[in-house]
C-alpha cells in the first residue's frame, strides 16, 4: 500500500490503520520523517513530481494508492493549480507503475461551481482521478477532527485564553464533524469495496457552528464570551492573532465555506465516533498548545 503524507494528519491515521491490519506501507512525502517513530515502520520516499520516473519506481509493486496530498491555502509558489498538476503527475505515475486502485481523499460538496477556489480545485482533481484509467474511489470528508488537529484544537486554544471569541455571523450554519480515525477506516474499507464510487465521510452529528463552539467551550471550561461578528471583523481578528502565533489562523475563503454550510454532508453518516462524546473525553489535552498550519504543512514546500 502507498500513502501520500504519512507524517501528516489524515495520512498518519491511514498509515497506522494499514499497519495495524498487517500491510506494508510506502509513503510519498515532502518530509524526511527524521525523529518520527512512524518512519521506522514504513518505507519513506520523496514526493517529487519533477522526477516522474522516481515516483514510478517508488510505486512499483503497490496495489492501492491512498492520496491525501493537498494544500489548505496557497502560499509562496504553492498554489491550488500546482497541487492539481502535481496530483495529476502522481496519478499518471501510479498508472505506469501498475497500481490497481487509487483511493482519493477530496472534500465534501466538491463542485466546479463552488464559491471558493479550494473547493473548485478539489473538484478539478476528482475529474483527473475519474479519468485516470485506474480503479478509483473518492472519499469526501467533512470537517475532520482528532488529536492535534488544526481547527478544533486551535478553537479550544483560543477559548482557553481569549476573553472574547468572535463568531462569524450568528453561527446558525451547520457542520458535520468526522473523526480522522473514521476517515481512515472509511478509506481502507473503500479500498476493498466497489470502484467508481464517491463516498462522504461524515460523523453522526450535524450541528450549528455555534453549538460546536459551545460544546468545545464547555469541554475546556472556558469563560470566553461568544460574540457574533461580521465576517470581515472575524478575519481581521484572526489576522491579528496570526501575528501572535505566527500562523495563518483563518482565511476569507474558509469563512465563506464555513458560513455557507459547505462542511455539511447530506448523505447517511459513515462515522462511528461522536464529537459530543469525544470532546469531554479529550478535553484535558485540547488546546494546550497551538497547532501551527505553517509549521506542519508549509515549512517545507513541495519541490515538484
């Protein structure tokens, strides 16, 4: 089995599940894995699309490729268009290497007509996967959470420390949170199921964003005042906080995606872990440290 980004968030959960099932795993990654215990259990190969032949060699003998590679936002020379092109090179290398199936991790409600470039680019990549000549399955997660995630952990960090938390609008838009372990399980099950299908990976509970914030606030014992604000004010506050934590906290497009309920699935839930139970069970660790998107995914930009 091959996984892109085994040292990342979703990729790590996928890799751990595959290893637990007795599979050998090769990862294509922008990181060396140095100092990470997981690196000793898998084959680590560079994800460098400037050398397609090396990608083909890395994928030799692989039956299934799990592709989690993507960008949260453009930065420097890293763009959504570049991510689509690199992914297309990866899929072509998989076909040349004789990979049988690709399980591609996309995003819920991916559409070429979406309001934001992130979601439109995800839809464009789905077209490439569908026309790859490989067996394929597309898994579309909703808002994904779990240990050391970005959104829920940093929401908890803010609620632990800030006297006021600005809510974009009234918070009546909805989300369907899914645990990263459920996403991994759904992907692995999809690898053994029928091909040519698109599956939402969504949790059991759909709630308003205000309800989600209130649940996190209660779990961590926060006294922060939750205040509805215009989106532009929330964005300004996020940029100010970003200067303090040296990170990109929130983007204009992410506010648009959130407030349009884009992170809500309309399919029957496939997740098993309920966030209403997970939050209090993991509250002691939530938000103790800031999870930096820049450190995690942008400190080493892809070379390919």
